[in-house]
C-alpha cells in the first residue's frame, strides 16, 4: 500500500484568533480530532491545543494557544458553535486545567468527570484561594 | 405531539458494557433528545506522569483499557520514539503489527458477541466469544498475558515471536477464519438479526463528518479513513485498504467490523510472511525533550496521543484521546428519532469504551 503519513504542524495563535482559525479549518473541510490542555511545570505556562485533521490526506494541524502564568485566566471563546462536539474537550480543559473557556454550548459546570477532589489540578496563582 | 418524558438510562444497565449515563427525552416511544454524561470512572491516569517516569508510563497507558491495551502502549511508545528520534528495528515494527492485529481480532469478536447479546441472541453471543478464546490463547502464548500484553517498551518490544509461535498463530487464523464465515452468515443473512439492525440508527456520511466520528463507526457511513494507511509500525509494508459501508446503519457497522476481522487475519499472515530477522529494540538514551502528536487506528477507531517532554524523566503532559470520546456526539445523533427499544443496540453499535474515554 502507499503510506500517507500526512503533515503534522503546530500553528501558534493568539487567544482571540481561535474562532477565526476554527472557521478557516471548517471551511477547508477539516475535522476537529482532539483538543487538550497542558501545564508546563518548568516554564509555568498553560498551553491549549486544538487538532484539526484532513481525512483524505491525513494532514494534521495543531492550533496552539500559549498563556503565561500571569495570563492564564485570559478568556477564550468556545468553538463549540462551530464544531459542536468540541464541547466535551472544552469542558475537560476547563475542569482539569482551569482554562477560562466561555460559552460552551453544552456546559457541564466543571462536572464532566465528577471528581471529588477540588479541580483544576494546575498550581494556584499567588493570592488565589 | 405525544406526551414527553425523561428516562434515565445507565450508568448501570444490563445491556451497557460500561458506565455511561443518558438522559433520554421521549415522546411516547420515540427519542427526541439525549443528554449524555460520563465521569463515573475517571482514574487520573494522565496525571500520573508527575509521579512515574516515561518508561514506567508505558505500563500505565496499557491500563487505559483492558481491550485495546496493546494499542495504547504502542501509541505511547511510538510518540515518545518520535520525540527522541529513536529508529525502532524492523523486526520490532512487524512484531508490534502482529500483536496489534491480534488485539483488533479479539476486540471485534468481543464486540460481535456484545452486539448479539444486545439484540437478544444469546447463542450467537456464546459462539463469538468461543471463537475469541482461541485468539486470547495465542496472545497468552506469545506474550504471557491475555488482557495486558506488556510487550512494548520505548525503543521496541520485550519479547519475540518464535517460529513455533508463528505456526500456532497461523493455525489459529485458519480456525478463526473458518468460524467467522459461519458467524457472518447469521449476522448478515438471518432475517431476525437483520430486522434489528437494518435501517436502525442511520448516520449519513455528512453527519458522521460534521460530528467528528471515528473508526468503524465513521467507515460504516462511507468515510474511507483508516489511520493504518499512515503507514506506522509495519503497515506501510503491507497491502490494505479501508473497509467501508455506505449503509450508515447498525447493519453497516456490523458489516465493516466483520470485514475488518478478515482484514486483520490477512494482515497478520502478510506480517508473518515478511517478518525480518534482527534486533527487538533500540538502545534508548536520555529523556524525552519536545512534543509530538500521534494518531493510530485502535479497534474502536482513531486514537490520538500527545506527549510533551521537558528533558526530565517525568513528562509535562501525556494525553490520550480515545475513539469513544470522539464518537459520543455521533451516538447522541443516532439516538434521536430511534425507538426506545433500540437504545441498547445503538449504544453498543459504537463499540463504547468508557474506561478508555475517562482514563
């Protein structure tokens, strides 16, 4: 068979550009494959990654928002009105990593995983209760 | 308009293999809306990266799921190997492919049994699982485990498949192929079985794409995508094409999975035929420093792995997006408009794995 590994790129964007980027990906016929957050312990940074894929070419474009510790509360508009199933990923990122994602179309109010312990699991900022 | 009522379905229900809760809004016997919720078995496996080093995490990722355990271990190792630029020996790539397809074989037979059980055909359920036992016997022979294989490591594999074991695998494949032909006749031709599956839970190609569906669930709606076509492990050396159906209903999903049983048998035979000599693993030095997104085809569909290393033994992030997570939205869509009596079949039709999903 002819293997088609496809592209695998990371595209850095500003928080306010997410909706436009998601629209652009949708207009190209791409599918949202996953979205996840990561807390970088050394750099003290929160990263959000939205992965869009092409089912024919197997290309993968990972749209990345990086937030320094002092800006990690920056509001991010949900893309669940563009990709409805993004709601599950965005609820997860908000519950486990404290990403400040607004207006998720299926808002589970930080109870996607019904965790008894207090969430999110990222370290608290100075002066935060 | 009929009387509306809300019926809670699950998390504990005789037909549900794993705990998911659905609030079903019914008008008489028809479902008009669905609100899913999960979160009953979240184990925080990804967070364990803070306490376990990247080599130990192989065994943690294998425990994400009891059915597609090998695939999770493989997906994790392959992602770390990309970050560390490790060239895995060819023999290890072929051995991984053989075990991966054995895993798919037993997973699809398990699903076929669960599906038969869901539409009330208990004898067919027993027959599917009887055949599956032979696959598990071979997995035990080659790895020592029936559920968790534990043969993957970063850099390659821990065990070899000897010529005697290869002979046992080939004999098992002949047996499974012969028995699957018998099972296939019942699944595909039996009038009663067809009446429970044909035209039930139809998802069009456009809907499947719009809802981000993955794996056999998407392929049954005509989306010809299969991550094995990316050529990871030894798949680039083997002949295969994605198996699709254009029916988009439960019957189509069954057709795709049965087709994939034969496909796995063929792939294992090809891999054994082309199995090269050589080392089982490459030498691994240092710690992962960098990031990589990886996609593989698990039995239930596309699984995504993301790893970010910081140069220490403990990763910054290990993320697994499982196929069921991607198929939840599709499940809700096929339930809308369905009869209440078909909920069990439709829930099983996506081959749900909630423990995978919640990690």
